[in-house]
C-alpha cells in the first residue's frame, strides 16, 4: 500500500510540473514534428541547395570563361607584338625561293617581302615571309641564327585536324632560316620551326599600296607596301571566335638585293 501511495504522489507531482510549464509557456507544442512537416523541411532544404549550387556553378563557369578570354587575348597580344616587332626590323634582303619555285638557277628570288593569299576550308590561311634583323630564336641543342634570319609565318594542321579534318583549328607556326647563308644544306640544318599559337581559326594579311589594300604581295621585287595589316582569329574554350587586328607601317628605304 505504501508503494501505491508513493506512485500516486509521484504522478501528482509530475502533473503539477507539466501544468506549471504550460502556464509559463502557453505556446509550447504538445507533440513533436509530424511526417508532413519533415517532408516540407526536406523539400525546402533541397530547393535551397539547388539554388546555391546553381549560383556557385554559374560563378565558377563565368570565371572560367573570363580567364579563357584573358588567355586568348594574351596569346593574340604576344603574336601581334612579335610580328610587328619583326616587321619593323625588316631588312631589304631578297628572299629564298620557295621549294615549289626552285630551279637549277639561284635559290634566291627578287622579292624582299612576300605575302600569299591562301584560303582554307572556311577561313583565311595566309602566309608571310620576310627577312628581319636580330630576330634569331635560341633553342636547346640548336645553333642560334644571329643577325639576319628569314622568317615564315603560316598555319599548319593541328593533331586534332590530322585525325579529323572537319574538326579542330590550325596552329600558327613561325619558321626561320639564316638569311646570310647560301649553302642550302646548312640552311636546312639550321632551320627552326615552332608553334606560337594554337586554336587559330584564321590568319589574314593585307598590304597597303597607294591608298588601297591588297590581299596579296608577290613579285614586287624590292618594292615594299606602305603598311601590313595583320588579322588573327582565335577560338576560345567556349567556341567563341575572337578577332584581333593591327597594322604595321613600314619605312620606305633604299633596298638592296643579294
């Protein structure tokens, strides 16, 4: 009987405590979360996570695009500045004949600058050759070409295009040989060619003469154009084509040939 009395007193004391809590906190819920409430919370958390993920992904993607465009612009700036510097340092020296034009007679032509208008599958793939001063490129285990070098800028197929001609862009190649060496064997040994830009969608040269722009400069002998316009089209990581252009004005001076 004493046990029953003790239980009654314990239950009565518990009821008194619960009653006091209800009086002090009248808005306190009398039960836990229901299944519907848990589902609603889960859905809201999923929506917020999706929105947050989309925002972060958009920021990261935008940053990658900006960095890609900056890289493309830096490559274009380097190429155009290098071409401009070498053209400005151009020497009035006759070029060697291209292999397809060579005869049993001398290997040199009468042109001091040559620009060929070449059309690729969809874009310009022009070629430019000239002689420049102090523009030799130094590579490991190669003999540097000090002084006069004959420079050739042209486009070649990338590895991707070699596998699938319908895909991929070109690479811009800078080729040089010593201009003051007559031995064809030595010229071939000291020939240096290397890519200076990839993802090139187009390369175009124009030549100004008497106020008009010409698409090609060939068989002009010692005569020089007033200016050379260089247009370089590069493709970014997102497939966007960016075009960069500059013009190099050439000083008209007395020319000499070999």
